[in-house]
């Protein structure tokens, strides 16, 4: 089948490449000429494991092309996926739909005959109705263009796998449209995936829009729940990782997304919970989602708690201290630094007078661009040179598996702060390090250290 994918960021580029991988003829479209040029030459402008291979393979097979030209897109096929960004507005918590509206308007202006537009971006409930009205106005109500919403649940770092082997496919269609063919067309697009047993869930627009934001709100709540409990553990002396293991055995709760630490960041969860709460406010039911404010606050407090912990470990002030921050990406296996907890903490420490040196295996260029005042080193060892404290802020495998001996002769003080509760604390303590984990009272106690190992194992088994 022939289709376009409009917007070639993390979501769109992955979707375009994966649709081609399924055997479709795909044209990726973006207004950013530099991005399109890179993709067309087979290189992905961001780090996403395995995506380069899929892009290159499908360009070579003639199934994947890229353009900036909407006229070409309109003439290319009858199915158009939209995967443009819907970031947080500059002056409010609501989502900024400018790119989405522009993309739809631009595309519709060039379409002739019957077409299906399929939104994948995360949007506030009610967006489909609004876009459909605009499409109707642009096409003089001739009904030639159908709009469906097909939210994307991919995680960065696992984007290819999540797209080709999703947990479910959700399709929302116009409840007022009797001649709707969107669900059957999309079932044909995803035939190979559906034949593998993936559930195919069709519903109305509003439900589909809500499914995505509800899923992200639930995940964010789960993370903040365990981080709130970790605040209690810090003062009461409990071990939040052992606790998460114990409650996670209850199948109703589940162990995944219960890793306490520095909290969530990235381009989705933070802005999605804010936009969801803002939309509930607009709908007059703000109190229904007032708990999401608490979720956000718990999450942000983790960053402040880490800064306070580092200050305490440095005898009350980080002024003039050398601090190594290992990790800049908001999570491992990504170079995405949007709302990265690691960089938020690095910047805070720097503002308090510390000399902060950051190392990340993949996110260095992005981090340098956004935080030019931080120092950057080209390895963990180089970042830790003469450090008074080393902070593991993103749980990259190379940090998780780092032997303490690699840093022992480099640092000026053997203090390691495990902000993701991902290290083998016993190994660090045995090697003569002062090991402290965020979310733990009296760091260094044997009880705490025993269970840090199981958190690492859990995280590995999760992925
Ligand atoms: C998320 C959703 O998982 C995905 O379904 C949606 O499509 C987009 O938003 P992503 O932002 O790629 O995906 O990352 P995710 O793996 O969900 O992690 C989000 C953040 O939560 C990261 O900063 C991560 O470090 C943090 N996290 C995750 C925790 O702090 N603890 C956990 O137990 C799990």
C-alpha cells in the first residue's frame, strides 16, 4: 500500500521506516530540509537503536523515500499518517497544536479525491472534532477526506520493536460517519502485525485520543507513586527497591515502571500529564485530574532531593567542588535530552557553584547545544577526573556494569551517588567507595545494598 508519513521526528521517522519494513511504499515528509536530506541519505538524525538499519534497508529496496514537498505527498498515495510534535505551549501547560494544524491544512490544500488522514501524534481530547471541522471547511463539506486517530505508544530506545510488535493497535474513527472505511483500511495496513496476534481495538475519536494520554498519565503516576514511597523510605529507613519487588509480585500491581530514583523526563510523560490536566480544566472537570499535579510535583521533587543529597555529601555546599554527572539523556538507549532529569540536576549543581562535568554515551551533542555552560568529557573516566562526587543520573549499561576500579584512581574522593538505584552498591562499598542511593536513608547499610542488585536485574529483565 502507498502511504505518506508527515513529520519525521522520533515518532514519524520510525513509523515511516517500519511501514516500509512491512512492505508498504512510504514517503516521509517534513518541513525541515536538513532532516529530510539526512534521512534520504540513510542516516537517522537522532539515536534510536536499530532504526538506521531499517531506514537503509528500505531505502535500498526502493520502498522508502523522503521529501519536503506537500504536492508530492498529496499525489503519492491515499493514506497520510501525521506524526508531528505536539509540545507543551510556551506560556501554559496545554499542548501546542500549531505544527499539527499547519500540517493538516497544508496537506488538505493539495489533496484531490478520496483520502484517509491518520493522526498518530498525542493530542488533547476533542482535537479530531476540531480538525475534522477544519477539513470540512477546506473541502467544502464534500466528505472526500476521512480522519482517524491511531495513537502511538512507542518508547524511545525500543521504537522499532514497539512499532513492529506493539502491545495493541488503537484506531479511533468518526462516530458520525456512516461510510467510514478507516478501520478496515488500517487493518490492511497493519495486516502482518495483526496476523501475529496483536489486539486491534477500534473506538470513537474521543476514546482513542484519551487512551493515549490516559496510558501516559497512568505510567507517570506509577513512577511518582514509587518515588513518593521512596520519600517515606528515606526518613523511615525502608528500602524502596525491596518494597517495589515485594508489591510488584502482586500481578494487579506489577513490577514494571516501579523503579524509584530520579523520576521521569523526556518529550512525552511530563508534557502529556500537564496537557491532560489542562484539557480537563478546559472541560470543567479539572478536579478529576488534580492528582496529576501531585504526580508532577513528586517527580520534580526528586531532582531537588538529588541536589540536596549531593550538597549534604559535600558537607553542605558544592561551591568549588568537582562533580561528575554520568548521563545526560532522559533515559538510556536514547540521545533525547528533552526535560532530562540528569541535565536538570547538572545545571542546578552548576548554578550552585560546582564545576560539573557531564558524560553520556550518546547525548553529548544535544547536551552541549542546550547547556553550553556545563563541561563535557569524552568518557566516564575523564568526567570523573579529580571529582569530589560521581553521580549516576541515567542508567546506561556502561555505567551499571562499570567496575569501581575504573574510577578509583581518577577521583579525588570516592563518593558515588546512585540516582537511578541501578548500581551494585555492595561492589562499590567493597571497593572502598562511599556508596549512596537516592531514596535510601543511611546509605551504605547492608540491607539497602542487597536489594540494589535486584533492581538492576529487574530492569534488565524488563527490557
Ligand atoms: C513514554 C511511554 O512509555 C510511551 O508509551 C509513550 O509513547 C511515550 O512516552 P518514553 O518517553 O520513550 O515513553 O520513555 P519511558 O520508557 O516511558 O520512560 C519515561 C521516563 O520515566 C524516563 O525518564 C525513565 O527514566 C523514567 N522511568 C521509567 C522511571 O523513572 N522509573 C521507571 O520505573 C520507569
